[in-house]
């Protein structure tokens, strides 16, 4: 049974790889639309908001982007505890999905900093805390946490960003990392555009769930 050869396209849940990719990209686009609507740039002057809800949206869409990366960008070697058959299926899945979005140039979604800013916040906070606690003349006189600025120029000199969104740039700053949300939005939109060329997605965007036969 362990050496049973499996053709990816004959597997019973094969279609879900495409549906998962669609759902994640669609989710990113919806969340970005919400984010951009809630953080509009003022016609004049600057805006500064304390807005943890916006950062919940950002964390969620970055999680979606990280999951897309795991679907389409996978290590070539075996993972810990993985069988040879499962490793082969995983690599074939990533290759097939990439072939179906081959016109899309993904850069920001594939950057490791997205995962780092989500998974290692505590470590980077410890690092920054020690640095600023030891530094008698820090470069930034203030730190901004869970805030939204329309422009960096809201303060002078610049604050140290601990989960700070700059709406004029559409960028998220988190200590040593920055993520281009606008670029992630463009990449998710491009993924959807390519997937719409497939029959399953050409007519219907309401693809939240489906039933599949397993017998």
C-alpha cells in the first residue's frame, strides 16, 4: 500500500487545490478592498488613527497570502514525517497550480517576511525592547503600535513602527519588516484573473463551498 502509485489528477479531492487557491485569493481581495476603503487618504493634511481592527484585517489577509505561498511554493525535499507518496503529491500539486497561474508574477506573496511578521512577533518585540531600553539616544523618540497613518509625515521625526499601516503607501510596517499590501492585492487579483480561464471559475464567483463524492 505504501508504494501505491497515485496520479494527482485522479485523486478524489484534486479539484479542491484550485478551489482553495481561488478562495484564498478572493479573500485577500475582499479584505484589501475593506482595508483601502477604511483607510482613505485625506484630500488635505494628515490622519492618524488608533485602529486595532484594521490590523486584524491586515493579519488575516497576510495569513491568506502565507497560505497561498504554501500551496504553490514548496520544498523539493521530503518534509518531516512525510511519506514518499505524500511528498510526490505535494510537489506535483504545487507544480500544477503554478502552471495554471503562469502569467502571474508573484513576488510579495512569496517573500518570507510575511510569515516572519506573523509568527515571530514576540521575538522581534523582545529584540526591539532590549535595543530601545539600552539605547540612550534612540533614532525614533516614539513607537506606534496598532496604528494607521495616512503619511509618515504625521510625526517628525518618524516613529518606530510596531504594526503600523501607512495608507498613502499601502504598506504595513512591523518593526524590522515591511509588507507591500498594495502589491499583494495586485498579485491576488492576477491569480483570480488566471483562474477565471478555467471552466470551474469562469462564470461563478460564489465558490465558498461544495460537496464532493468520496465513494
